[in-house]
C-alpha cells in the first residue's frame, strides 16, 4: 500500500507546476474573456458581460477578415507542405550513399529560430538588395524591383513560403520513416502483375501512408494556426490587414490596443477552431484504423 501511494505522491509536484503554468492561466483568461477590460482605462477588470465579447467578434469585420486570412493561410500551408513532404520523402528514401547526409541537414530549417527566419526572408525579399528579388529580376525581368511584401497576395504567399520552408523538412522526415517501413512484398506483387511506378504510388504507397498523412496534417494544421513570428517580423499583418491571421489579431487586440477582455475572447475562439480541426482529423484517423 505504501508503494502504491508513493507513486501518486511523486506526481504531486508535477501536477502543481502544471496547474500553475497551464490550467490557472487558461481559467484566468477564460474569466477575463467574460468581462470588459481595457488597460488604457483601468488596471482592474471591468463589468461582467458574459458572452458579449464573443458576440462582438462575430459582428466585427476585422475578425471575419482575419478568419478568412487564417483559413486561406492554413489551407495553402498545409496542402503545400504535405504534398511537398510526400514527394521529397519519395526522393530521399532511396538507398544512395549521399542520401543519409541530405537527411541529416534537413533538420536545419526546423532548428532555426522562426523570428530569425522571418528577418532573413524579409531581407531576401527586399526589392533593393534582396537576393530573391535579384534572382527573380534575372529570371523574369518585369519582376525586378517588385515589392513582394507590399502586395496583399504576394505578402500572404511569402508568409506561406516561409512556413513551408520551416516545416517541410520535419514533415519529410516523418514520411521517410513511413516509406521505409512499408512492406516490400506488396510492391513485388504489384510489379509481377505489371503495375507501373505511378500505379504503385497511388494504389499502394498513398493508402499505406494514410495514418502518417492524417497525423502530419493534424500537426501541420496546429502549427499553421499558431504561426506568429514570421508575421511579426515580415509583414506586421500588412499591407493593411491582408496578412493579419487570427493569432496576430489576438496579439494586436491584447497588447497593442490593450483590450484584454476582447483579446482573451479572440484567443479562445482560435483555440476552439484548432480543437475543431483536430477532432475532425482524429475522427477520420480513427475511422481509417477501424
């Protein structure tokens, strides 16, 4: 009995720390989201408004613009990253001498600070001295001196490119491990039946990689929804509000305009959207396992 109770006692410090740094801030921010509170007017929480801040969000054009930008950014980032990771994994899962070295350096973009990556890309996209701008000017002369971060479409596309550059190597490594674990017998049988490489890919590889694909999609969706550093360092939500994703809007509302109640409500809306995506993907994944 003493041994049985001792293992629970050892969990108490971890549970206390988890409660202090996770559960208490969550509950406190939820309580704040139910109140009016503007730090420029008062340093104490205002009156209780219930779900007034949440209803305000659904009447706010800025919120709907941010939600649209967030969904577009997430869709493009997840689709390009997953497709690119599968294709890259197919190339890097070959048994070649140099492949191991390439796999090792793949982790470098993922290991770099997102803020550092954002500043680096901002310099590379600079129309006056950026290397990317110079290269595009040579390849496509009309694009010489083009302000990539000054156009709503190309600014969002640039942020998508940065997110893909950061997460593609990590996702590629996940798919490489999945491809290397696939049974060779299925491919040998398909080859004996006269199947081409393309048929093997669509009929064998993709179906067998479905669990990894769904798991990668869940992770990539969560990563895309909480993207923040490149937006701050590259566009600041601009031009205008064309690249203001919901995560950045929460930051602006809470720490630029100091509307703590409304900002907390926006944060919980973002959390609900993330949980909804994860629940859908998990349900699909469980159905596939069944």
